């Protein structure tokens, strides 16, 4: 038996003043777009803003549906929009934030598994790490270096070819 352990490194910041201007802008845009989320069922609004390597920022928010599984998370709304409009551009950074109508979110959002898998596709496709900046409504900011760190053992295209 081989016992193997995995280690990931990430950074936590106490507040936005420790971010550079580009990162602050991205987080602000994620917050702004979260305010336009359509989340009447969960009352939980998520916003994502991603920076492409061509300098363009693409945003998205969660879009819920009365048939619950038909809705889509903010991250996928944003990355699919980027993929549709700028197919050749790599995603450099994605900022994701959230707020609830029922409580104050003090912890950084943790992207759901389906969004991690969806984001991993773009990291693999463009052979370029996507940096992830996460924050709740207030509180610490968590920065992770790549989607691969968030999703070890991700499903990859090679598995289709074996
Ligand atoms: N949600 C996101 O937009 N992103 C995530 O990573 C987790 C959850 C949305 C889906 C749903 O509209 C609401 O948050 C509550 O789950």
C-alpha cells in the first residue's frame, strides 16, 4: 500500500488593501455583477469577474430557475460567456464573491464542484493557470494559484482516449 498526500498552497489576505489595482478592480466588478444576480429561490447572489489575457473583463452572476437544476452558477455564466465571445483568449484571473439576503457572508465562497470542473477545461485548453480570488461579503480574501489546486484528480480529455 502506498499512502500519498497532496499539498496545496494558497494565500489569505485580511482585506482588499493588500490586492493590486487589477485584482481590486476584478473583485469590485464581481461584487457589482452579484448585485444583478437572479436568485429569487436561494436569496444567495454570486458574482464572477474574469480577466482575459487580451485585457478584457467578462462578468457573470447566478441565474436561477423554478426548475432548480436548470439554473446556472455565476462562474459558469462568466466562463461560458468568455468562451463564446473570446474563444482564443486565456483566462488569467477570476474573482468570485457572494452575498445573502438572510445573513452576512464572512467566509470566502468555495466554488461548487461542477464549476471547478468547468473552469478546469479552460485551464487545460489554454495551458495557462487561472488564479482564483475569493471573498464573501466581508472578511478575508483567499487566493488560489490554479483550478487544478481546487480540483485534484480532475476529469481530463486523455481519459476519453484510453
Ligand atoms: N452558486 C454559484 O453561483 N456559484 C457557486 O460556486 C455555488 C453556488 C449559486 C447557485 C445558486 O443559484 C445559489 O448559489 C445557491 O446555491
